C-alpha cells in the first residue's frame, strides 16, 4: 500500500490482488508473487493531443470546472463498480445454523443476490418468530421463495397444439438424441404419427443417426439442403400429426449461421421452437448462446446432460433472467427412457436435496 501511495497518491485504493507464480529453472522452483490492481479518485491528465486540446482549449473557468467534476465523478463511479464487482456477498454474517444451506446454494452456483434474498428472508423470520429453524425448515422457505420466482414460467413438454416442432442449439448438446426421445414418447404414449426433417447436412453421421432412430420408430426422414427442399419435405410429410425438425449443430456465436438458419427454415409456420442447452456448459457461455438465439421465437428450454453436472443453479439463473421455462430434462443416452418433462418441483429438488446425477 505504501508503494502504491508513493506512485499514485494518498487517495489510491487496492481494487484486487492475486497470487501468481513465475516459472523457475526447468519449470521448478517457481516463485510466488502478488499482482495488485490499484485505482484512485483524482483524474490523471495524460499527455495526449486529445486530452490536452480539451483542457487547454480557451474556455470559461466554469466550463473547466465542469469537465474536471465530471471526470472525478466517472472515476468514483468506476471505482465503486469495481469494488462491488470484486466484493463477495458477506454470508458469514448469518447464523451458523444457516451456513449448510447457504454453502449448498453457493456450490450449486445460484445467483449470489438470490442466495442473499433467501438468507435474509430466513434470518428475518428467525428473529421475528424467535425460533432457530432446522435445515429442513430453511429449505422449505428457500423452496417457497424460488417457486414464487418461477411461478409464471411454462414448465412441461410439448402440447401438440402445433404441427411442427423445431429443435435448435449449438453443437454437442444432444439435439438429435433429444428429438428421438420426444418423438418416441409422442408415438408410443400419445399415439401420434411422426415424421422427421433434418437440416443438418454438414455431418453425414448426424443424418445417419437420425435415420437409425427413425427406422426404429418406423417413421420417415426427409433431408433439406435448401429452403425449397425444406418446403418440399413438409409437403411430403403433410399426412403426419407432428413433424420434428433437427437443425445443424454449429458455432452460433458466428451470426452467419443464424442468418443461414433463418433463410432455410420458415419460422412463420405453426411451429414450436425449443432451445437445447447442456447443463455442463458454463453459465456465461450459455448466456452467449441464448442471446444469439433470441432472434428466433423460442418457446422453452430443453436441458441435457443432467447426469454429468454437479450444479443446477445456472439453470435457475437463466430462467429468471430470460423469463423462459423448461420443457424437458435429459439425463442419459437411452431412448426414450432418459427424458423427463420438467417441473418446478423437480428443479428445486435437484437444487436443494439431491445431486443432479445418481
């Protein structure tokens, strides 16, 4: 801190610090150092032509005071933002009896503000009722809070109100297997005549995989390379009760693939579109994917690979922030067994009671 104040002045503050290790000889004897990020309130006038031209330009003294005032204000706001960003929610101020639940919610990666809301509600009720709640009672309060948060979101599988079911998502999330599971349920349990259209013409293996599932269900498959192929495929399958559309798994961070999909598929049809995400994908990447697909009329999420994740909090975070529900959970490769219609109760049980995989 002394060194920082010597360099930057008495108003300097440490924003964050990190321990780093430098490489030693032949990768051995690594040295430990501390990397510090510091900031200060007072604006620094760097020797740049642009800044000089602003501050040295002849203008009223009050105008200069306004510029300096604005720069100070912006610097303070930035410092406060960085401080808040790096400062964890102080959960240790809550009673020891609450720590197991709070630890569980943090390990499940639920939004910290949501955890704080739950903790403060439980703590407030403890004080008002002069009673130390058991962990079971605390979980019930948490469950009630989250149920209210998710109450208006649609949960549950397809409703058969529209003929076409379109399944979207990035590569590797299990779209084709998920389509096969839903189609098998539709055929076996709901006695619907099903058909398939695949637009995943980038991978021969994807087409063959869908054909394998379709053969088991004795259902036809049409392949669409172009928009006219797509229209013709739908005409061919016009006698089916429900048509499942399998799209290509691509890197949809590239807007080109979004535009290609728009040109290929007619989203103005009687169609329900579902976005498939893997629970093993980190939350920031899931958000990036969702942001790209918001250009399409997404009805609900489908979350796969529940058997491969240890945290369900990011799923709840996405539902709240995007105001979107879940149609199905998938937790394995078995068709159609490893598919379950999503419910709020199941989601909260995964969060509060059980590990997502058994």
